[in-house]
C-alpha cells in the first residue's frame, strides 16, 4: 500500500508543476508575439530544445537538429537552449555582423555552466573595458616575441618528446597524446610546471573534470559533470587540491621569492608576467588561467587530432608537405618554398567565401592565441611528416559535441621513418 499512498500524494504536486510550466510557456509565448522574432520553437518547459541540440552527430554534417530546423524555419530561428531563450544563426553573414559589432550592438551571453565554472571574471564572459584589459594581457603574453623566445622552444621539446614516446605499430588514442602536448605547453608557460610532476598531473586531472562541466547541462545535482566541475573550481577538499588553491599557493610562493630576490623565473611565465604587469588578485588570475587553458589546450589538441584524421585520407597532401619541408632545409630554395606554402594557404573560391572563413573568430572576440595555435600545429606537422607514417587502427570519426570529439579517441598506429638523408 505504501507506493500507492506515495503516488496519491505525489500526483497532485506533479500536476500543479506541469500546469505551472505550461502557463509560464504560454505567457512567454504571448510576450514574444509582440516582438519581431524569427520563427521557431521553444521546446519543452525549462529544458527547451537543449537535449536535441546537444545530440552528437558527424562533424561533416550540420546534424539532425540544425537540418530539421533550417528546413522548417530557415537559417535563422528562435529556440530555448541551456535554459535561456536563444536566436540560432546558421547564416555566415549575420554571424560575422554580430562578431564585428560586439560591445556596440550585441553583448555576449554564454550558458550558465560556462560562467559558473570559468568564473565571473573570465575573459570569455567579461564585456566592455574589463574584457579589453584582460584580453590585452593575454595577447601581450602570447605575442610574437614571446612565441619565438619561449613557446617555440617548449613546443618543439614537448612535441618531439611526445612523438618519441609513441609505441611502434601498437594502437593508441591520438587525442590523448595531443592533449598531453598542448596541456604541458600551456602549464609550463603559465605556471612553470613541468610535465610528469605530481602536481602537474593532479592539475591535469582536475582540468579534465573542469572541461566536462563547461559543456554540461547546468544541473547542480550530485553526480552530474556540472556539479563536479563547480566543486573543482569553487570548493576546497582536504584530500584534493583545487585549481584555485594551487594558483593561490603558487602566487604566494612567487611573491615571497620576489621579496627575497630569489625568483629566477621573472616574467618568463604568465604568473610572473601578471605579477609584474597587473594588479590581478588570485581569483582574477585563476579565471584568466582557466580561460587560457580552455582556449589554448582543448582547441589546439582537437585541431592536431583532426590533422591526423584528415591527412591519413590524403596521402598526396602528406607527400607534398614532406617535399615542402625537405626543400626548406636545403639552402637556396626559399622562393620555391614560398610558392609551395602559398598553395597550402589558398582557399578555393568554389567552396568557401574568404570573408565567411573565420577559424579564429572576428572582431573583439577573435582568438587571443591564434598565433600560438598556428605555431603549435606547424611544429607538430613538421616533426610528424618528416619522421613518422601513421594509419588509423580502428574506424572512428569526429562527432560534434560542443567540440569535435572522437568516440574512441582516434586510435592510430605509428611507424618511425626518416625522410631526411
């Protein structure tokens, strides 16, 4: 009888909640009729169309959600995503217009999970003067001079170390190895932390939990990725150092060393650069660090994995790239090398409009680390194609899930070769 009694009392409550949700939906619908909004559907109460929007699909398609709604409503439509009314645009010209008018006609807005986890002073969620200030710090730190003096040397070291650790003719997940390269490069240049050290590994594991929460539904319920990520960034555990706790301790140690005159790092890493060039507190620096890790690690590691995936199916492109790199090592071939490089940089006018090609964004929100990203990929490609052949060990494909993601991590087999005599 107990289940029946519970159901008897629970049913009226559920009924009231359903009626309230439907009433709220109808009220919002009446309000939006007064606005000149594009057509669309707001989906279910509270969750809207988030579940359908987040459904994985191959990266070479728009996915069922986008294709269905474009067919129904056109390339610009309204929806409800991540708990907020949203205008979705699949129109490149409108997207470029929005990006170029940031802070004038438009203000960025991100899902609640992004702001909660990255922090309220993250460069990604800030607007106005504070956003410009934080971005200027990031751009200056990752400028061309520093890329040549610091990032290039470290990038080459970590790429070579990683490639040499690849097991020969044994399958391994390429995405995991790409993540090691980009994460090690970023934490070395942000906090002077070295790969393989206990604290570096602890920070890497914390960051993995943090990343899962950034793209999760903002449900603060025990067991969800969002809850775990919020716990990582905003609470302290006696058994597990949190990201912000690590940062605060490193800042205190560096400040003390500066007072004692024993700081040998100076402005070589972001922590020293910030301590000298700004007055950010630990929380602001922590938010900046998480934003740079988010932008400089996840995106570059995904791009490197996609390079391995797509070049595997284009052996002719690999051979052309090898020829280009070999010629670059031979004196007197600079003009021929330039012509070859230009071929790789050309975008066919029949497949894409130049002004619609925005791999690093546009306007105030363009990628602060775009030169770093290009350098990382170039260094990886250089050592890969001159020293290795590879094949995809198991069928896998990139799936769109906030970021392109491989279900199996792209298992590959590699074989060391040498094309330099």
